[in-house]
C-alpha cells in the first residue's frame, strides 16, 4: 500500500489526464460510502467512491489518487421538474435549459457576439502553446469577451468565407500541439445542457475541413468532474471516425467511415445514456449509419452531462487544423421526474 504509483498509472487509472504531480495516500482506510464504480486499466484495478479515485492494492485496500468531483454539486446546480430544467448561474439566477438547441452563426461580427443566452453558446476554449494551462486559456477567454482583446494563436470565430447553409459558419483554427502542450483546442461550448441516465441525446453538425485533420470534433461531457469526462466523436490522422467514452478504460466504438477533407460532411451522434452496458451509440455520416453499438455511455449512474463542445475540440502535433462548422443541433429526450 505504501509502494509508489507511477505518473502513467495515475493518468491511466482514472482515464483522465490527471494533473497530480505524485500520488497521495488518503488519511484513514479509504472511502466512507459504497464504491460507485470499478474498472481495470493496464492491469490495475481502480475504484471510484465519494467523488475520489483509488487504486485497489493487492490486499484489497484502497490507495487514494485524487478527488475527481464533489458529490451532490452537480445536482445542486439544477432544478428538474416534469415541465422544465433550470440551471443556476454565477449570478445566482436560474436559467432555462431547453430540450433542443439549434445554433447557426449568422449576424455575428465576432466570437463575442456568439456568447450569450440568445444564441445558446456560453464559452470558447483556445488552448495552445500561447495559452497552455486552464488558468491561461480562461484568462484569454475573459480578455477577449470583456475587453475585446485579440486572439493569440488559435482562433474561433464566425465566418462568411465558407458555410453549409445560410450566410455564415464557425471557423476554427488550431495550431499543432507540442511536446509541452500536446493538445491544442479551438472550440465553442454551451452549458445549457442537462442529460442523465436514461436520457436519449441527439447531436449533429456539418463540418468542412480545409486543412489538417482534427482529433476531436464533438464532445458531451460533465463540467463537474475533473477533466470533463463524457462522450466524444474523434478521428485518427487518416480521418477514420470513432466514438469514445472519456472515462475509465475508455470504451471505444469504431467505424470504417473516413471524414472527408474539402467538402461539407454531416455528423450525427445519438446516444441512450447508461453507466452500465445498456447504453446505445449510433453515429451517422451523411445519413449513413456507420456505428450501431451498445455499451457504456455515461461515467457514473448519477453523472450529469452538462457541457456540449463543438469545433476542434482536440488537435495533435501533426500540423495546424482549419475547419468550418455549421448548423449545430443538440436535442435531449428526457426521463421526466414525477
């Protein structure tokens, strides 16, 4: 139990890019409540309990890795009734979370015009060598939004240069990652989302890749859990598409479909959310079903997926990516409460 656990194991064990510099041993013998989940990564058993991640030692004891989330925090941020879902804002006010959001990019001069309740977008992320850490890119977001500051290297902005329908789309530019900053992002997101166990979520958007090949295209994740685990649509360097649950041993659902470069392509992902193996995953490319699978689609039974992210949600070190996104839609068919 006192043996050191390597950084690689820490990263793999939680299935998240944990930022801890070393392991810590929790005071006491481990969690006070029941274990919420167990999984095996690289031959190591991992347990999640009380919002914490633990490595299961050979004697069955639990070695604390780090806190992943605060139990009950996500639930306290929402009011759910049969007729409505509300989310509390930083100002203490409650805001409606619609069952359906449709987002275009017309009549916007810049990214600042896209952020707000009227359009449904609430944030953008520009992670890059110029803004490598969370504090760095959050500060950049605030400078651009509040002060009208310019971009540094990555960009996300409305554009009339290329669009699928209407008069504008979202243009994203993401530089290549580096050894120091392996992931580069240029994405737009909304936290006007609430999806839980038993809900069916339908996501779609049109993509035009002008240069490069993005790793990440579309994410539905939990902002309340460390590193934002959830479901995401990914592509390899050849454009081959897959869907992955970013959690634990990262259940992955693969296709033979290739994302084209130089033409508009629609991606549509529909999922039944389940922390067990009873979830469903369907991915369409231009109305052709390329993934039809069952499996885990939710990290934990009480997880709330509350953040939808679109654009270049991840780029690797192979080169910059220029991509346009248009006609974005997210619809949730909810399991209603009494």
